[in-house]
C-alpha cells in the first residue's frame, strides 16, 4: 500500500513537472511589435485546425527533399473562430516560413502556394514550445489575452497567425492590426 502511494505521488509530480515545462504557469504578454517580412509556402485547408500540423510537416519535407531548402518555422493562419464555426468548415493556411537567406531562391511550388506578409506592426505574444501540449496550453492562455487586447484597444479580432519557431522553442502568436 505504501509503495503504491509513493508511485502515485511520483507519477503526479512527473505529470505536473511536464506540464510546467510545457508552459502551464507561463504568463504571456500581448503587445504590438514590428514583425516580418515573411515569405510562406503553404497549402489552403478547410477542416479541423488540428490537421494543419500534418500539412506543415508535409511542406517541410517537400521543401527539404525536393527543393533542398531547409526551413525552421512552421506557420498556421487561422481565419475562423472554432467556437462559432463547425470543425469541418474551419478555414486556414498551413505551411513553412522560408528563411531570410533563402527568400530570393527560386522554388518549384509543386502543389503548394506562396505568399508574403510585409513587415508591419502586429499584435504579438509568445509562448514556450516544448511539445504538442504547449500548443494546447498556448491556445487556452494566449487567445483570451489577444481578445482582451483587441477589445481594450478598439481593434477587430481578426485571423490569427501561429508561428512555430523551432530553433527558439517558442510559438509566436500574431494578428494583423486594422
């Protein structure tokens, strides 16, 4: 009985430590920051937002294996509020950000598209990126703050951009200002 209790306590502490590492107690700040320019190779998607990670991986491997171009940042642009739009109707773009050193390289896009986001002031927040759990914690913690920031500053809550910065282990949340 005593050993079972010790094992349960150790498991609970392990799970708690994992969640803390993923950002459970991280307090994101929302601000405005000059961001960009970004060159993006992407694919349009209609359906659950959870499916966009697979698309980012698909494009990453295409760029790496077929174009000899390594990228270090995944991106998702999300147009609809999943609380107001049915999962199978959610619109998004998912892909990879081309590194600044490679923006002038010719890319055979194949079945993908390309777009640019100019350097501009954007609504900005960061969250640690340690695992997929970080993505879920970030969604729960950052989006209410983005909504509040928009309301307090008289801005429209628009499509959101999630930039998965792998080398710096952070998720950057962006919104275009009106």
